[in-house]
C-alpha cells in the first residue's frame, strides 16, 4: 500500500508533462524520470540542466540501493545522520560527493568535517564556529550553506530570513569555513505550487546577500526542492534539489 503511493507522491503537485512511475520501477528508472522532470522544468524557464545538481537523499536506505543509484550515474548523495554517513562513506566509490543535509549537533561535527563536500544545514553562529575550529584542526576548508526557515515554521530548524544576512556576515569572518549559498526545507504541502513563494523568497534573499559583496562568501548555491516540489524549485532557481522518496521509495524508520 505505501509503496504504491510512493511514486504517486513522487510527482505530487507538479504540472503538465510530468513523468510518473508505477510502484515497480527501479531506482534507475526513477532517476531517469527525475532527471527528465528537471530537464523539462529547465526548458520551461530557460535554464541549463548543467546548472542543477541532483542530490539523491539516501537516509535510512541500504548501501546496495546507493550503489544502484551510483551505477545509474548519481555522484551526489545526501544523508541526515552522522553515524549512518560515517558507515556508508567507505562503502561507496571515492568520487561520491557527500552532502550533510540533516540537523547537525556541534559535538558531531568532528566526525564528518573532512568527509563531506558540503554541509547544507548551518543555522547558528555556534555551529559555524565549531565547524571553523574543527576545519582548522583537520586543515581543511569547508563549504557550507546557511539553512533558512523561509516559511517560519515552528517545527523547523533554520534561521529566519531577517537574521540570515547577519549570520552570513558573522560566518564570513571565520577561518576554514565558506558560505556558498542558502538552503531551505519548504513546508510539507499537497500542492507544490504553495511552496513557490518560499522558493522565490529564498532566491531573492540570496540575491540580496550577494549584492552586499561580503568577503569570503558566495551565493551560487541554492539548495531547495524535495520529492514533492523539486520541479517548482528548479523553476524558481534551485541549483541543488534533494530527492529521496522519488528515487529510493518511501522510508521506513521503524525497521531494524
Ligand atoms: C529527507 C530529506 C529530503 C528528501 O525528502 P523526500 O521528500 O524523500 O525527497 C530532502 N531534504 C532534507 C533536508 C531531508 O531531510
């Protein structure tokens, strides 16, 4: 029942010409469909497909499934949990780029700091300071995104838009850490169109911050859009979309 629903969810809320899979499609087929949807969204608004990175969100999924996605061409994987990330990294080829997209506790930073290509979920100066000091210790340069709670949902992490500029300015002074853009998790909605305004707001915020010409930062990355709304996110300027369910199927958090 749930698996039947999942690929319908995979195309939820999007418009015409959306490619949908039935519940027996493979990971490879799902990836092809997601890529075609991204391509069509690009065409619709005159963007280049090369400007968008598809991040396959593989939390809770076994390594065999990640390898299937890898075989199908995916090189960017998103994970939420430190232990899972640390376990999976050595089991995939070394050309994989790992994205930490989940809420990050300061005492866990040291386990992943030199293993991920980007941390998408930085929402406080204290966390940024810990990333900076671990980066110095390990002699690495770390790319991060500032997570913004554009819709101001109480249940979500992320800084409010009004505080984002100041946070970026403060982080820009820290060594070893580089803000590359912004990330948001839009509300869970039935109709992806409802999130268009939030994607637009995040894009505008990144343009506003970029205009300040702050040293040591750039605003080239916009990480927004998940299974239910990535088409709308691409139309509104996403440079990374984070798709889990639409590639790997529903997650089961209760299984052993
Ligand atoms: C789990 C997760 C995703 C993927 O969600 P889907 O709806 O399965 O595509 C994307 N971004 C973040 C931050 C997540 O935690």
